[in-house]
C-alpha cells in the first residue's frame, strides 16, 4: 500500500506571527469578508506573492518579458483580478482585497443572495449556492468573469427577515414582567 502522501501547505505563515499591526489588519479583513480564520488570508497572500513574483520576473526580462507574461496576464484577467487591457506593472499594485473580492463568498454577498458575508459563507457550505447550475460548497472558490453572472441559488431559500418575527420579538415580555400586561399598566396597590 505504501505510505500516505504528505500534503503540502497552500500557505506560508508570516515570519512575525505576533505582530500587532498585522493581526489588526487581518482581523479587519476577516470581519469585512466573513473569513473563518487568518489561514484563509495567508492562502490569498500566497497567490498574490506568486503573481507579483511572476510579474517581477517578466519585468526584469525587458521586451521579451512582455510576450512571456501573456499567460499570467490572461489568467488574472479571466479571474477578474485585473482588467484585460492592464499592463504588467498593474500586477505589482494588486492587494489582498483584489483577490478576496473574487471569492464566491464575496460575490454571493455583493450579488444580494445573502445579507452578510457570514450568511453567504453559511449558504455556500450548506449547499444553497450554485455556479453554472452546479452546487459549489467551497467559499474560497475563485469566480471567473464568465461565471459571475451564473451564480444563483441551488435550492430555493428565503433569507428575508419577516415583519411578523420582528413584531413578536419586540412585543415579547421582559424578565419579571407579567405576560399579559406591561409593568407601567399594572394596577397600583391600594
């Protein structure tokens, strides 16, 4: 049977794990994009590093690098990270947010299929979202430009907040208050 293969990490942890500024920015990104943990940010950072590394390599080659960079440029344009008419220099100015915006979780929220990023993540993992008619249960799935308009519900679901539920919550009796009457309306002791 042999030994089971050892899987390689898809991310690299930062050199300074307990850097306060980095932790603060990663926390802000996690709340805005509804990420589960900072490992997801590190995975995106690795993709960003690979793109920048390729761009720097092609820029150092000069005129030959322009032609050799076309596959990288087409890939990033197909994913919607850069525009189709951008140059190699534009890759160097990319940020983590450019990649996080292309995740399925972000696209579902921006399309209005979910009210919050956390709800978008939950809908995806529970199998309520499809891309091109196929159920996708991976929130970190990078949506291409062609697939962006093909995001829809896989199963019908109602995510709206009902007015009846709101009114029941508002009119629920408070602690120590009789169920049938409010404290201000209670009869005075004679």
